[in-house]
């Protein structure tokens, strides 16, 4: 590098004043290292993602890819900064020693941050959740908007964003790892012929499977689940693609109402029967 800088300086001194030529050489050196930093970032990130077989379409690959990119960016630019300082004759040994002492002091004073980073690392390694998953963390339910080594951002259906540090996560439920269950409870009148209900519900289950792609298996009619005050309650359950169960529940309720109307099966409203003594 010294030889290239001297050669460039000799050329520029033939056209510019020596001081100005020195400034141009310095700028050229800085530009070279900046270009080197950008290229190194791109090549290392792409190579590591390819080596780990990370894909953008894979939620886990997307999450790990972001973390790898950020980590490589910090390391590469730190090295580039050290190389630039060394190129200009700055003694980097005291800087590295000071950075080590400072890092040790920060490590003792920031144990909670270290705890957060370790927790985030293990969440990623264990594939506990990824960006886009529906989760319930410490009682807060929502979609993972952003996942980092230190904190996780969750957005509820109301639009509220909660930031939870990874070290504080004590309760985690992920609703996106496996098929979800749609549960639909419907009441029928006490005068209803339950055998008739069962006879129309069985073919209706097959129709639901064919009608909705989000249903992964033929729904089940479980029969009577409760003798309520004003109705006999029946239940239908269906396995669905993750995060689609609530929409399927609404669709099934609508279809059941239409089915019962077509077959003259009454869905009762709450009733109160009063008995009086004859005088």
C-alpha cells in the first residue's frame, strides 16, 4: 500500500502543488478503503448466507440473514477504520487496548444487555419464532414485526407495538408453528331433531374442506357439547393453515346459519319461561 501511495503521489506532484497532491492521495486512500468495505460487506454477507442456505422466502432465513448482515457490517467497518488510521500513521495499539478495557468495564456494567443478547441468540438458534409469526409473549398477543438479538417488536391487531427485551421473555407461545384449530359453537332449539342435525352436518364437513383452501383436513362435527339455558349447543372444529383460524371460524358460522335455514333448523335466542300459580 505504501508503494502504491508513493507512486500516486509522484504522479500527482507533476500536476499539483505537493501539499494539494498529498491531500488528493489521502482522499484516494480513504475512498479505496470505503470501496473495500462496501465490497467486503456484500461478498461476505452473500457467501455466508449461501453457505448456511438462507432464503428470503424462509422466515427463519430472513431473520438470521438480517442479524448476520448487521454483525458483518459492524466487524468490517471496524476493521476498515483501524486500517485507515494505521495507513495515516495513527498508533492503533493504544486504541485497541483502550477498547478492550472499555469493553470489559461495559461488560460488568451491562449484564442485563449481555443477558438479552444471549437470550436472543438462543431464540434464533432454537427457531422459537421469526418475523411475521403470531405469538403471545408475556401475555401480549400480536405479530412479530422485528426480531433482533436484544429486543423483539410485537404489533397487536389494534396497532399497538410493544418492545420486549429478549432477556425478559418468560412466557412464549407461537401460533405459527403448526396448524391452528378453528372452533365453532352453535346452539339449536330444544325441539330440534338431533339425528337430523347430524345427518346434514356430516356431508357439510366435506363441503367445507372443498370450499376453503385454508382448511388442511376435513372438519369434525363433535355433536352436543352443552345443554344451555335456551339452546342445545353443538360444536364443529377444523384444522387450518397457521394464523387463519379466526377468519375460518367466521366463514363456518355464516355457512352453518345458511345451512340451518335451508333445513328449517332453528337457532334460538335467549328465552325466559315464567310459571305462575292459578288462584
